[in-house]
């Protein structure tokens, strides 16, 4: 597990394509390289089939434990660096300086990216789209803040990235959107569900802290359709067994 986690962390810290791949065996979302085959594509991907704490999951709120959770302290102060079409998602990389604090630890924001439909579900419900904000601390521990999107009006903050969305796999555009725009992709109410899980793409490393925001943001059908067209179809891993984990609400 440490080897897989270090691989995942290296992909983040190296500015590569965590939650989008780019290293190792080729993988995808359909056919012989789809999610059901990830664990067989490479020895580095074995956790995708052997892991017991995999993500995404269905969050069953009726069985979740209600606790006095500490708030996540968001300090997003850095602007964006570039926007990449990595063949698996649209990923926006962030300059150094933004972070969250939770569990007495500081996790630096590295990038955020998108999935459609959502990867995690809530009481069996899929959302049209889900954003993952990927954070890493100095020891290589990973924390992901997930934001759901429901159909509604055009999301103006999102549109700033959609206007610059690279259409071709491997294409990169340098952008300089402010921290204010990035923060606008978080809900105003920051209550969350919490569980321990994994990366949702190879190498499927476990030991990832997951924080799923309860309040969804709005996105237009046209915005979702644009993303799906560029991706060539859905880019979500199916939900995984929750097993003996604890969900906090």
C-alpha cells in the first residue's frame, strides 16, 4: 500500500495527472481497459481489485454516524496555473499557496478535476457532475474534497474554465484565474460527509481522506454536455463496496 500511495503522491507532486493517469499501463472507462479490468492491467494497479476501502462509494445517510465534526478550514489564496485535458478528465493545476486544514494537518491544494456523472452517490442518487479538489500534505497524505453539481442555471465560475477547456487529449492551456474564482466552485455551506477511501483511478491507492460536501452547486445541461463531448463519454468509476467503514455525517 505504501508503494502505491507513494506512486500516487509522486504523480501529484510532480505536476502529473493524478486522477487522470499518464504513467504506467494504459487505462480507460470502457472495454478491456475499463474499471473492471484495472487491477489486471499492471502490478501497480492491483489495489483496484484487492483493496477493501475503495472509492467511490454510495453514501447511505440513514446508516451514517452523526458526530460533531470539526469544520474544514479553507485557505484558497493562489491562482491557477494551467488547464489540462489528460484524456480522462479536465484538470486545473494550482500554483503553490492554497490549502485546507483538518485533523490538525495542512493539506496543500494541487489540482481539481471533474467527473460525469458523479462518482460518489448519495442514497443511490447520481449527480450530473462531481468535482474533486485534490490536496496533499508534506508527508504525502491525500485529502479530497468532493463537490456535487445538480442541474440548474449556468455556473459562471465553472464557465471560466469551460471557455478555455482544451479539446484535444494532452493539450494544455496556461490560465490565470484567481483564488476567488476557484473558491466559487465550493458551496457556501461547508458541511460534509466523511469516510476513508482511495483514489478513484489507478493505482487506486487507499488511505485517502474523503470529504463530500453536502450542498451541491448548480450546472447547466449545456455545460455538462460540453464536458461529456470533450471526454467522449462518461468518466466515472462505478461505486465500490463500503464494507466495514464508517461514514460520518
